C-alpha cells in the first residue's frame, strides 16, 4: 500500500513535507541554517516587502524620475519581475531555513517548537501592528492612493505587500531570533 500524506489545509502544509524539513539534513539547504544566512533572508524579504508596496507609487516615481513611456515600461517590467522572484524565492528559502516550524500544526511539533512558534507569532503580530500603523500614516501624509486604478497611484500593491507580510512575518521573526533551528 501507499502511505497517506495528510494535508493540513489551514496551515498550507503536508505531513510528509513538514516531517522531511524537521528530520532530514538535506545538504543542498544546509547553507540556509546558520543564523547569519537566515538574517540575510529576512533583510531580503523586508526589502522585497518595501519594494512591492512602492509599486503603488510607480506613477509618481515615474514622473519624478522623468522617464519616457518606453523606458518606464522596461524599468517597471524588469523591477516587477525581480521583486516577484525575490519575494517568492525568499519566502520559499525562509520556510526551508526555519524548517517550516512557523507553518506546522501542533501535532507535528514538540513542546519546545510549539513554544518557539507561538512566541514568533506573538512578535510577528506586534510588528504587523506597527507596519499597519505606518501604512495608515503614509496614507494620510503620502501621495493619494486609490484601489484598482488604471491611472494614478494604485493602492493594490500595498495590499499585496501586506498579504506577503502576513504570510511571512512569523517565519521572519523565527529566523531572526532563533540561534539553532
């Protein structure tokens, strides 16, 4: 027969996937485990979040940089592709670096891992509160944002950045704080 691979839909993980990250010492990803490398990943993710949210201000940035329409399209396309690859790749590497502990259900973790995960979630939500407060201040004092606008500053990139932050902040906090994972 075949082994059942239980899917945890709410967490977005499978039993085999989490167990393989928790138990296997895959030499391909050993370079992600040291705290210094995990901190570099966290900095890249934070930079990607900021750059993603700056996509909302692209029309204002394009005007201030005096870019022609042709150059503007090329710069926007290359930058958008780079940012998307940075965010998706960074998040994937970050999950591998923290052994997917931040996304694992309780039944697959031991007591220490559950405590570390819960503490990381607590700090992540504190940080997210400050990020959202900063975004609110930016909305009051920054250039005007409207949602889903074909012309002008489109606020949907800020929303996308917040969604990325919600998904990645617990892993980012864990990667930054923990010495050994």
